[in-house]
C-alpha cells in the first residue's frame, strides 16, 4: 500500500477551492485545482492511494481508473517538484 505526504518543509494553504504550495528552499510556488486539493487533503490524512481513489469515486461520477490516472499524474508531478515524499510504515 503506497502512501504519500507533503514534505515537512513545504508550506501549503488552501485558498477558496485551490491549494497554493510553496517550496521554501527554491522559493517556487505551485497551485493545485479543487480536485487536486481534495486529493492532497486525503493523502495528508494518511490515506493510501487506493483510499484516495475510493473517496474520489464515491464523491464524483467518475471511474476508478480515471481517478487513479489523475491521482498518479498529480503525485508524479509533486514528486518531480520535490513537494511530496513516500511514507513508509514502521
């Protein structure tokens, strides 16, 4: 079961229905749309990839495969930017 979280030094704030994420060492900021904001909120609650997919498919009229694809694209982008890290269970 794969789980991710925002890195400890990353600052994130929800503004209206978007999230603004600041990577402090480089000073770059990123915005995430409403659906992405909800996905990040779920991963910050300690939800696994599959739990995020299940929650989003329950909330929206969309297939699990489409949510999984969108979630993975979001995670890949956040990993590439150095904003999230994989959580390992001890």
